[in-house]
């Protein structure tokens, strides 16, 4: 058995993307060693007087040696008196000490040719890298499910853009707390097997 290394720590990469525009006038691993986790929430409104909103919280776990995490919230509008809101939260648990981790997080809000239209996009991404095997406790799953419900309500609430971003920030704080208190890790143990003849 190889002794544990004293300098092994769980690393967490968190990134935030928020975009606001005001107008006046899917997961497919390439192979066993590479895993790309994609979360995307896209909302487009092209009819006058309409409002559309979507929100999602995706949780993925992988033990691939190379991990790529992509999270995108995109809201666009081309209409009068309309509104588009997109909120995307992504949690990726990268287990067994991957050798390469990349994280790409973006929020894009576009209004084009609009009169009194509003687009709001919010993206939060959490990537936790662990040398062992980590998983959420049942309580952690329940708390994230509650956040998922609140994100849906928030996106459809009709609240002001500033209020949406503030509330989303508070929900992101809750996700961070869940990952701090409700994530259990089984340490990785390397065994050397020797057979004497």
C-alpha cells in the first residue's frame, strides 16, 4: 500500500457568468479517458408581447482522466414588449484525480431590433476535483433538488433583472454550501500486489 500524500486537497473551480441586455427602439463522452459534460439553457423570443423563461441545474459525476465542463445560459429577443430569461447551474464532480480539467462557463444576453424588451442570462458553474471518489449524501441531493425548483420559480417570476441576479447569487451560495457540507469522499488507495513463489 502506498502511503497517502500529505498535500492532496480537494480543489473546487467555481465560475460565474451573468449577462443582461435591455432593448429600447447534451453529454457525450468521446472515450473512457475523456468526458465532456455540457449544460445549456437557451431561450429565444421572437413574438411581440411574449415572455419565455427556462432554468436548469445539472449534476454530473465522472472518473475520466480528462474532463471538460461546459455551461451556457443564452437569452435572446427580437420583438417588442418581450422578455427572455435563461438560468443555468452546473455541478461537475471530477473524481479519481483527473490529469486535465477545463471549465468553460458563459452567459449571453442579446436583444436585437427590440422596443421595450429585456433579456437576462445567468450561469454558475462548480467543478470539484477530488483524488478519491466523491458523491453527494441524500441530504445533499434533496437540497440541490430544492435549488432546482427555486431556479425554475425565479426564472418565471417576472422579477426585475437585478433581483433575478441577486436571487441567483444566493442560490449559488446554497449550492456551494451543499458541496462543502454534503459531499462524501472515499479516498483512493493504490495497492501493490506481490506474489512470492
